[in-house]
C-alpha cells in the first residue's frame, strides 16, 4: 500500500469514527472549555459547576441518542472504530450512558455540598471528566494497548481527586498509598499485556481467541503447552490490574484508606464509576479469550478461579465492615463485598461460554451479562444515595463517624429514610432494586453450577454473605433511628422541601422503581448483553 493510500485510508476511517465517539469528544471539549475559562478568569463569572453540568447533560443526551439509534436496528450492530482500537456497539453505548449519567449526578451532588470550592472547581471537574473518559475507553477497548491506556486514564485523575482536600494529612496519605498500589498494578498488567500480545502475535482483542486456538492446535490446550502456559500467565497478570481497579481481594488494600481520605463525593464516584468501567473491560477481555477450541477447560478454570476470588472478596468485605466506625470506611468494605457479588456473574459467564453445551446456553450467557449490567445500574443509585446522605450530613456535623448520625431521625427524617432504602437495597432485600440485581446474578451462577459443581458453592457463599452484611447495615440504621440524639450534637436541619432532599429522594425513588419494575431496565441491559455476547468464535 502506498503512503498516500495509507493516509487517505486513515483519514476516511477517522472521519467515519468521530461521530461514534461523540460522547467522549463532548467531555473532552468540556475539559478544554473549563481550563480556558480558568486561564481567562471567566470561571469567576460562570461557575465551573454550571459548565460541568451542561457538558455532562449533553454527553448523557448523546449517549441516549446513540443507544436509541442502535436499538432501532433489527440486528446487533458492532462497528470497529479508529482502525479497530475501539468497538462501538450497544454494550459500549450502555456504559457511555451509564457513566455520563453518573457523572451528571456526581456534579449535581458536588454543587449541593460545596466540594470543591469555587477556586478549585475547574481543576476538580477537569479531573472528574478526564477519569470518566478513561472509563468509557475501558468499556469500549478492542486492543490490549487501549486496555492499558483506559485503565491509566482512569487511575491518574483518581489519584489526584483522592488527595484533592489539601492540607489534610489523611487525604495526602491515602492518595500516596493509592498511587503506590496503582503504579505496581499498572506495571504488572503491562507485563501481562506484553506476554499475551507477544505470544499470540497481536494486540487486537477480537483476534485473541482465534490466535489462542491456533497456539493450542496439536497440543493438549492446557498448561503443558508452553505457548498456552505463557498466555495463561499473561492473562493472570492482566487480571491483577483489573482486580486492583475492582478492589478484589487481595488487591483491595488501597480502597478503605482512599475512601476514608477522600471526600464522600469522590469516594461515591470511585465506588461506582471506577467499578463500572473495570467490569466493562473485564467482560470484553474474558470474552475475547473465550471459545478457543482446545482451551475450554483452561478458561473454565479461570472462571472457577474468579468464582473463588468472589467468595473470598465478599466474605472479607462483609466481615471487615463489622468493626468500622467511619461510614466512608464502612462503605468502602461494602464496595469490596459488592465487587465480589458482581464478579460472580463474570465467573458464571466464563464457565457457561466455555462449556461443551455453550451453543445451547446462549440465553443463559446473555442473562449472566444482563444480571451484571442490571446490578451496576441499581448499585449506581443505592451507593450514590448512601454517600450523598453522608456528604450532606457532614456539612452540618463536620464528621463522618457513625456516632455523628445518632438520633438523626429526629432532625432529618428524609435523610434517614433515604439511607434506610439504600441500605436495605445494598443488603438485597425485596422490594428494592438490590434484591433483583442479586437474584439475576445468583441465577446465572446457579445455572453455571450445571457445568461445574463449584459454582453452587459460589452461590451458597453469596447467599450467606447477604445475611452477614445485614448486621453492619442494620447497625447504622439502628444508630440513626433508635438511639437518642446527643445534647451536644450539631443539628442537621435538612428540610423536606430543599434541593438536598430532592436529590437524595430522587435516587431512592429509582432504587424502589428498579426493584418493583425491573423490566424498565432489564430490556436495555439485555440489548447490551446480546451485543457483547455474540462475538464470533474461531
């Protein structure tokens, strides 16, 4: 191919790709605009939170239009953009809409609570938008190099946001720990990418399964084959980087310290958005390696390994939360536990996708992905709702300890009722959305038990941990509803008719609706699941 033909092909591909990359471009333009306003002093006339709100709102609208356009087509449409580095399908657009909506809600929360202040808000929102773009790239990555870039684009702004509260030793220490752990995990993951790409001769994730089948041809397809063994090692190292983002045991150590050191608003953002992007990438990476002929048993073993990690993660997260007195730290361990629940769906996906009966289990494979996506949507509202209550109460009490919430029902019944709805949903009690999400995940893991009996153990651990988690969630609610308000406690006069109440009540309403009317989101999740599950196998 001549150089001019190559340039023309690149220009044509870029021109066709840009419209499908509109959400990320909108967020990028908002970042540039906020920085220019900061340089010119316009941010003193037009608040950065207003610019950020408009940018996030437009991005959410663009994601909706993209999903609506894909949904209007009869067939599942998958398009590779930017020379195959990214993929555009319903799964990608689902995460774009999810992350854009969550970004909008986070900006709204920070506007209500006053963190950040007017002086630092352009910098803060630039970091927030930059991290969101990285998460969107994670969910749409179709190349191992984009996998790494997406993770790093998410991580680097997150480090700065954790330590954004200047002058606080706890925040600085938490950010430093986060950076150290992140740098180590990134190095391990990059080495894993080099092993996988080097052995298979490609970094294109859509070709990994085909190349893996070729590497396994003529051999056992197991760990006795040097090439397969090297790919397995590289895959495990890549999983280390993803486990760090998901705060899975034993790569969870940064999470409690980072959440405690960061503001409640940042902790809420990291607890949901970071997990969403990482799960989108994890599903893509697992499916990219699945279905290779001769390696089915190896990939089932990976699925069972993820199931084992899920059991350990949920158990550790729930038991460690028992002794916590700081609400952000308690919810950090809760986040670890919920990451374990969601990993159960990915474990079930790997087991079902690589089973001998995979051709007849297409619906069950779709349901495992659908359950994960549904749980993420519910988790958005219930976890952000809990962190929002903490942030609003903190502005009055200047404390985030459990004891500062004693007898809060007497002063702010709205905050207490919203916290009750969010906590019960986090437990997984009906009729709240968390119950339906866990039901979907447990059902897919139970179905995977027909392929390998260990998945029944995974379901049993999930059910037992649901009971375990009830203890510390109830402890928080008992403190708020049943204990007396200390005489020297600072008042929390959040009125029923206020922007603060309207925000948290809106989140609680969605938690209830997703539990009572699950079909309002299940079809959207199903469309996204079909788009990712119908990847061609070699």
